[in-house]
C-alpha cells in the first residue's frame, strides 16, 4: 500500500528545487543571541515562523515543521521523491505517534489538524480517521505499516506490554533496521546509519548512567556493531561508552549528562550533513536543509520553553 502521498511529476529539474532551497535557506536563523537575550515572543520570531508562535507545544512544533517538509516534498520530481521517501516516511512515524496519543485522549480536533498537514496518503488518513478507539487505531496503524513491511508485525503486542512510549521506541527502531536494508541513495543511507549510531549511543549512555536492567533494544545496521554496544552494556563500562561517543562526535563531553550527550550526537550529525551538502547530486543539500529546519524548530522550542532559565544554560542546549 502507498503510505505517502503521490507526487505529481511536473517535470521540474533538480536544480529548480535546489535554487529555491538556497533562497529559503537564507531565512534560517543564524544568530540566536537576540532570541536568547530578549523575550521569545511572536513579534521577535522570524517571519517564516510567525504561524508557529500561537502553538508552541511539541505537537505545534511538529505541525509547523511538517508544513515545511510538505513544501519541499511537493517541489520534488519523481526521482527525488523516490530518493527521499524513506526519509519522509521516517518523519511521518512521529505523526502516527501524535495521532495515537490524541486517539487515547479522544482529541479529534487535534488529530484532524495534524493529519491535514501530514504527508501520509489520503487513503491512509481516511483509515486512521475511521478508527473507533485507541485499540482500533493501533490495529489500523499496524495494518498500514505491515502492508509496507512485515517487520512491523507485533506493534500492537508491544503496545499492550510496554505502553505507548515503549511501542514508539520499538517501532522507530524497527523502521531504522528496515530502512538500511533498502537500496538507498548513498547520502540517505549514511544519514540512517548515523541516526542508528546516535540512538544506540544515547541508549547505551542512559542505561549505564541510570543503571537500567533488562536487555537493551539496540538497533541493527549502524557503523557501531550491536555486539560492541552489548559488551559495553554488560560490563557497565561507562568509560568505553564515553570513548565511543567521543569517536562518533569528535568532541569530549565534559561533565557528561543526557542533555550534553544528546547535543553532541545531534551536533555531529548537523556538521556531517552540512559538509556533505557540497556533493554534486544535490541530494545532500536538500537533506541538509530538511535537517537544519528540524534543528531550528527544536532550538526555537528550547528558547521559548526556557523562559526563566539562565541564558547560559540554554545556549549549551542549542544545536548549531
């Protein structure tokens, strides 16, 4: 089943989208100091984020980012759409997670607002909207994803055992494992491999930091093998874990905590994607823009929700 909306191929060459992205990229926030030092109000937020200001919840942030993703997606030709469909489907997992949360609390207005900007296909959205309760919605989401790959079978069972948060973690991990088995453009493949490494290193750090028990759900397919991660986990080897994080990010995390480790891995991905943006096909430049939009929305959330928090602390949480 087609999970994403079809792109009407209007014959635009790749350079058409690249030139438009170069123009839009100028509007991305390069200097965060004015927002950090002043009040992050609707008036102080750049024009392209003004519609974000009324709803700065995590759901509002996501809807705002989806609008920009939609713009990029529908400017693509068929070839680019095929290259980026695994990335956009990965992004839409978060849409499904928010939908299921809204279904749990029966907030129909919110899930309809969310689905209105989603890249999921019209048929997929209609099936989700017809769900009668959370159990029915969960079954429909699993059915949709299993039509894409059988690796997602068991999602409902995971929900029953581990709840919504556990299911979200399980589903994200299974998607990443599936994605790296596909025939991907090298730039997209490298992005998913780095995403797997980032998730695994964060999982390892948190398990050791908080002495978590039980078998870790490390994701297969990263450049750091699951065997190596499990060995560090089994030994409770925080020193080795921090060495792996340093090797991956290129920086030594001083006084490590979950926030600084998360920042280190995201910053490393930001720098890698930015460097690769010079490759000739243009795929990395598009990916760089999508990633920078994601980090910009994340940073805006940090600044807006950090009202009353010391500005020096907030600076350390921004991904630049």
